[in-house]
C-alpha cells in the first residue's frame, strides 16, 4: 500500500483534511491525531478521500468516530470521495454502506449514506 | 510490489518447500533457520507475514512470535505457526503469544497457499 | 517438484542422523545434559514432521515412536539409560536404512522396526498396541446440493488486530462462498476522543446464501472461533420445493436474533406504525440492527427470485382450474371410448374394431399424461413442516430435528392439499406427546435432540407417507385403560397390539382436545383418520415403548381415477374401490335363513358381518336366488356387502356428485359407464361406520 499522506488546508469555507494513499492500522494513531486537530479548527470539516488508495477497518472506524465527535461539538463533518471506487468498495466490503444513518445519528447525516454505491 | 513473507524453520527441506510454493504464488520470501536468526532479520527487513516452525534451536517458535509482536513493524502482521498433530496444546500457547493461525504438518502446497491467502487477504 | 523436495529431505535427514549419532554418544557420557536431550528430540521431531510432508510416511510413523519417548525424557518423566541410548541408536540406524531403501524400491526390515518400537514402549512403560501412525486430516465433506441461507453474527474481540487477524478478510472469504450481504454494527463505536485507534469496535451481521454447507462457513473462522463470539443460524433452505414468496416479518427476524424481546415487540406492534421506525424511535433497537434485519429480508427475497427466474425457464405456470377442466374432459373421453369399444364389439366390424383399439390406446396415454400434469412433488409440503417443527419445539422447550426423505415423490395436487391438515396433526402429536423433554431423553440414555423423520415413497398405485419419531412411544396399558374408561372396549377384551393402537383413532378416544395453533381448532385422531379415509387412504401405527412411534399413511396416487369393482342391485349399478375388496362369496337363501336375521355369514369358519345393500338403499324388487357378498377390509375388519351380481373390474373416472347430493350417506361419487348410464361409487368406510353407529 502507498504511504499515507495527510494534508490540511484552511480556506474561508472551513478546513479540508485530505487523506491520500493507504490508511492502515499502522497509521491509525497518526490519523486519529490529525482528525482531532482538524476538528478543533473550524465549524466545518471536509474530509477529502478522493485520492485514497486503500482503507482498512481501523480507518473506517475512525471516520465514524470523527463524525460522532463532530456532531457532539455541533460541528459538521462531510466526506468527499469524488467517486473514489476503492473507498466505496472498501466501505461496502466491510458492511458500512447505509441507507439511513447510524445508531447515534438521528439526523441522517451519516457519512456512509449515499446512493447505492 | 510483491508482498514479503518470512519462513522460519530449522528443517532445510521444509524451508525449501515453503519458499518454492510461496514464490510460485507470487510472493517474495525471506528465509530464517531458527528463531534467533528470524528476529535478527525482522529487525532490519519489513515483512508482511511470518510463517514459523515451533520446534527450533536457539529460539523456538513461541519465543519468536513474542519477540516479533514486540517489534513495531510486526505488531499487526499475520503470524502463522507450523504445528504437528501432537502439539494441540502448542496451538493455544502460540495463539496466546500472538499467532494468527496455524498449519498442521504434513501439509500440501495448496493448503499452505490457502492459509496465506486467508490471513493476508 | 516433489522429487526435488524429497531429495532435499533425504539430504537433510542424513545430516540430522549423523548429528544424532554423535549426540547420542555424548548423551551416554552426560545423561543429564538437557541441551543434548533437546537436540535429540528436535532431530527426531524434524525427521518426523518433514518426512510426513514429503511422503515418507513409514519413516514418520516410526520416528514418532522415538520422539514420544524423548519427549518424556525431555519432560523428566524418563531418565537416560544405556538401554535407551542403545535402542535409539538402533532406531537411528533403522531410519537410515529406511531412507536408503526409500527411492531404490528395496524393502526395509519391518521386524527390526517392530522390535525397536516394542523395546522403546517397554522402556516408556506403555507396552503393546499397534504402532501409531500420524493422524490424517479428515477429508472435507462433499458440498451439499441445495443452497442454504445462513444468518451469521460475528463479534470479534476488541484486541483482534494484535493477533494479526483482519476481520475484513474473513468477510471477503464469506463473499466468495456465495451471495452475501454484510451489515456492520457500529453502535458500540466511541467518539474520536475516546477511541483506541487500534481496537475493534465493530461487529457484523452477515446473511449468506451458499451451497457449500455450514462447515465451509465455520472453517472461515477456524483461527478466531475461540476468541470471538460467533453465531451461525440457518434461516432458509432453497431446495426446489421452496415456493414461499414471503419471508419472515421484520419483528420475527429481530426476535430470532435476540435483538428484541417478545414484550417489547408486542408493545411496539400495538401502535400502528412501521415496525422498524417505531422500534428505533422508541429506543428499543438501534438502527444498525434494524438495517441488518431488513437486509436479511431483502437478501432472501432476491435469492428466491433469482431461483424462480431460473426455474421458470424450464416450466410454465398454468391455473389449476384449467388442469381440472382438462382432466374432466379426459374423463369423459375415457367414458366415450369405452362405449366405442363396446359398440365396435357388437357390430363385429373389423375396421371399426381396429379404430376402437387405436382410440383405446391413445385414450389411455392421454389419461395418464393428463393425470401426470397434476402431480406435484410432496417436498413443498414437507418444507412447510420444517418450519412448524422448529416453531413448535421452541415453544415447548424441546430439541427436535426434522429429517425428510423422498421429497421428490409425486402425488395428485388435490391429494397433497387435503393431506396437509392430517399431516400437521400427526406431526404435532409426535412433537407434543412423542418426543420427550431434553432432560428426560438424556436420563433415558437418548440424545437430547429428538428426531421426527418424514418420508414419502411410491408403493404400487399408492404413496406411503411415514412419520417416525424417536420419542417415548405409545403406552399400551394407558391406551387400554382409557379405552375401557371411554367404553370403547370391554374389560375382558383381548386385543392384539395392532387393535390396541387402533383405538387411538376411535371416535371419542382422544381427550387431547387442545386447540392446535396451526389449525386453530381442537381435533382428535379420529378426525385425522376420517380425513385420510376421505382420500381413500389408510393409516397404521407401530410403536415401541421408549423407542418411538411410526405412523404410516397410505394414499392413492390420484383421486381422479380408481380401480373398482362394478356390481349391480336390481337395475342400479354401483362401484366399490378395488383396493378395499378382499373376495366375493355367494349368499344363498338357506344361508340367510340359518343366520336368523343376524346378518352374519360363515366364511371358511369365520363369521363375517354383512350389510344387505338392497335394504340399505331401499331398492324395490326381490333379490335373486343366489346373492353375492363382496367382502371388504376396512382397518383390519372384514365386512361384507350383499349385492345381486358382480360384473367385474372397471377403471373408473370419478365425477363428483354435485352440490345437491354432496352429503348423501354411503356414496362418495359417480361415474359414467360405457353404455352412458350412471354408476354410484360406494363410500365403504362410511357405510360400515354408519351401520356400527346404528347398532350401538
């Protein structure tokens, strides 16, 4: 898997955290730190996974956890995958795809909800 | 980039068979003749998986598994032990030390490949 | 390639043997040297393990013996003596000889091997016995034919990653087995602040349809089954009799999974909203669990649809009425054909006879194939019963497995429909009264799980359906006592086992008037018996106390046509189903006079009661001098029917009597004869019963 790269861009609309390469358990601690730091910054966090080349279960768990934390803080977290098939396949293979939200998510803002991917 | 698998076994013939089978399956292989040799090589070489015998001189398989799990680079890799039918308790000991799974000797090349595919994905 | 590895092994083994020799010699000097002992053990271990890998099975099993002894030495259970060293050296030489012989084809001295093994075993303190060969792996069971849908809940431990296990690989393996729906349950995920990024917080509900069998599914989890929480349940079997359209309701699935309790479900259902939404908004369930249950519904429906599409290509669906019409027309055709044959015979016209014969042949074929179209395999009915057994046994706290056999056996569609209720009743009886509670079974030395075996098999022109359980069996004494209590038999009655068991079917015997949750009404076994008889079938019981009960139901293949005996009383013609007829005897005026109006005839020394049908049906005119008694057998009792003449056997296409005559006592239908006249078909069991009731 390719080395993971975490880039943070801040613009007037909010913060974008771009995750590219492969996210595995070896980078899970770093990924969590990056997500936490990005959440601190702006009211709206955009997660760009369009150039992700792989994500394991720990990565997906962290995305869910980040979404939960964002909601608790009254912030918004959106995932942008740019049609990334690898990302969508991984989510499907792990059974994360959803037609409605997750247990903690009554507002239907779940990051995994999208058309039949 | 081909994935790298280490085989640790004091039996040259088993090592040869494992290496031969894995290479045919498209993997790169690093050989180690016992536990001590394996740990030394693991410190400098990054591998994606470890296949180890249990009965080895210098450092046995259980010791190797514990040592490997203590290395950051091997913390989460699959480790498969080769056991014989008389070593059922060893399976448990190995699992407790951090092994992912096992292959019972004697095994055929297909069985080896099936387990590698299973744990490596 | 194998040769290459064999060669490598031989070289390695020679090297090890050389080393072993020097180790052993040193060991004789220093018998307590643990390092030396370890080296000897390892050499043997390697020769055994590697030898078995490369096909040196004789070496492997021989070395195993030596290894076992040195394992004891290693663990301090045996000390090193010169005798041990001598034997081991001999063993070493023997292994070497076996290696030399291996590829040259020369034979090794088996007696020498045996002598060494015996010596070693004596030392170790366990003499005798066969030389143990390494165990072989069990061969994988052949894959089963029909796909089965499993519901799998896989909960990995929190620290699953530190053993190098990737749960996603296991999910991927399941996807390779068949059609698979995976729903991750993320309800336990903490927030980013609290999460351990290297822990696993997710578990999965998987719905998998595969024809590889449950073991193949379990094998996927072989390395983790001790550490994880794994539940595998069968939710649907998709054999070719799987005709159900609707799958379980959402609430039912959640209940089965243990995600919701009955009380909670009832509470939710009492409100008129969509179940899933409501349960979630009430906080009883989390969304993930409802998602998983919905996914299961969708999954099973899709699998079934796919199957139906596949089945449809080779068959067409036709409304049953059209088939009934066809069979009716064929019936009329058979009748007309009989008239044609009769007429042709009268005319003595060779051409006409030839045509009539040709028509007869074609009509017979047409009749057979028309009846064939209505035949259905009984499997779909059996499938429904599986569900019944499952639900009932859960309700009663019993463990029951239902096995089936002969699902492909075909029966007329109408027969199958009418068989459903009686069979449900019989199976329910087996479960209720036959199979004991698990504790009781274990106490009796039987497996806790009882079996109800349902089978169907063709036998002549009928089908034999057997319901056998391995339960408690019938209690003859209790039946007898009850029979006397209910006034069905007298105190002194001596009954054979068959007659005794037959009492169960007597009207008024059954007290178990429980309301069945299936049929919704309380019925006794007499109702079952009448239903079977209405199908012109019979029912039999055998039972061994403590071992089980077997109920055999015999049913004719079709209701549309019967072989019957044509008889005449005055000008009227009647049909008697041939299957029930035993024999015909003459009845003279003297016989009647001798019986003093008791309607009993002496047939070969036995008295047989008879029913004069002329009286019964109030047919005018005097009987002939010599009448005929047609003796029938109904449930083991012989009863005669007095008629004027017996005309012969006849293939009868049954016509129903129409609504106005539907309940006419003693008549079950009608048929049209070759000359266009009508003959009534006698309902023999009903006639016998009616007469018995009148006499009592």
